[in-house]
């Protein structure tokens, strides 16, 4: 996880943004390591785009400071910051050629025509659009237009490339292809990327670090593995991927720690700081639970089976609570049937325990 050190390209220190009485970003501290790919991930309205726009200078923070490459840019105009931005709409000029679109930033910097053309051609080669410089924008597909927008943003050699859901307008297959291409491009250039998305899979695929945002603040920053496998809050566990959330009471019995829910007892390993009788939530990922006849933790009746090709999701009713189990499909004729009684087991270390906010 990024911390405040000399290797950070971006530092947000106590940054707050208010729109009237609405606090969009609340006393945010965030550090972006040099050469890293950081994704701001969260639901609509969590403050991620506002944070990106403050880094770019398109929004002025109400409080706090923003430092880029060791320079306080809190009051610096957008065009004077070492940043470029790629928007979801691409914002390309329809009356200009591909090459003219890419070279536009250099023209604004009074770079010579010959140098603009040379660098635009090099940048188009980098984004796999070599030879496209004389084409019009309306001749390009959505994926090609996205590459032009990237080339235009990168040609000025920014310290930070800011990307606001740039793949949102693409279909799923092209979006997945561009995720890989975008990450490969970032690795090749070594430029620091700050990327905004609400798509969890996109964030997990591309990011060196993910900052999960909620209600104007960051709930957790970590690698994709850390965010998914070791969520620090109930919100992060619930937002990233699928999980089963079971509310109950914390209870110890000798050396054993349990979450008690009705007549059900679930062994847990996360025990530090919890008190007997405390209201808690246990999280178990569907793929961590397995159907078994050996040493079952819980049993229940199959409520639904969702076939997804190589995997299936089985909804199991246990005293009115639905648990979802994800299993690989070996044979179609072995799929569970509705109403069938099944047993489940899992490794206790795969449970994550959270204190309910009502108890804080």
C-alpha cells in the first residue's frame, strides 16, 4: 500500500470538497506511488470523479493541499499542471484528422509542425494506430477513438495521466481487450496512472493499487489481492466481488470464537478486539464454500441453481437466510436440484469478521 514518501507522484493531504452543503470529498489523504497504476473505485456519488478532477485542477478543493511531483499545485491552473486527462466521452475534435487530434496538445505548446507530426506518428504506433494519422474521427470504431484519446493525452508526456471511466462506452469484449492493452501501455511508458471506475472487475484486472471510496473517503487502499482477500470493512467486502454477509453475535466458548445466528454457530478466526455479545457480521466468499458430506458446517435446502457454463451458483436456504455457493461444473447431470438438502463446509480462515456500525 502506498504511504507518504519521496517516491509519491501525487499526495492529497486533508483534501475536502464541498458543493454548497454537500460534502463530496471529506478530509481525504491519498498517496500515489511514482509509476504506479492506482484505481479509484466506488459506487456513483462516492467522490471518486471529484477527486480526479481536483487532481487535474478542474475542481478547486475547499480544504487541504494537492502535491504533484513534489510541487504544491493546490492553486495552480489545470493547463499548468503536469497532468493529462482522458474522459469517458473521449472529447475528440470531429473536424480534425486523427493526427491533428493527437498533436493538438503540442500545437498549444507552440511545437513546430514537423515535430508535431513526427511525435504524433510515434504515439499512434504506440497505441497500435500506425498509418491512421490522415483518417477522420468518424471513420474509427469506439475502441480506435479511445486509443486516439489516449495518444492525445500521452503525447505531452504528463507526469500523471488521469482517466475518468474511459472504457465505459465500449462493449464488454472490447472493454476487456482494452483493459489489457491499457495496463501494458502503462507498464511500457512507466507513467503514473490514476483511473476512475465503478467496475470492480476492471479495477482488479488493471491496478497496482485500488483505493475503495465510500461517502467521500477512502475505506481501504491495497493491491487487488489485499482488497479482495483481506477486506478491512464490511463495505469493501460487500462492494468487491460477491460475498455472503451473515449478521449475528460474537461469542467465545473456551478457546473457540463463534458468530451465533439463531440456532446456527459459525467458527471464526478474526477475534482481536471483539467482545462477547457484540453485534458482528461475518463475510464468506461464495467460492470459499464447498458442498460436502464430510464435516459439514451448515445444511440447508437448495433454493435456486444458476448455471454459468464452467461454474454454477447455488442459492441455499438456511432458516430464512440465503447463502450462495459457487462451484465448478464437472457434469451437468450432477447439478443440484431445487429443494435438495445439501451440506456445506469451508476453512475457518476464509471467514472475515466486521463490527457492525450500530455498535461503534
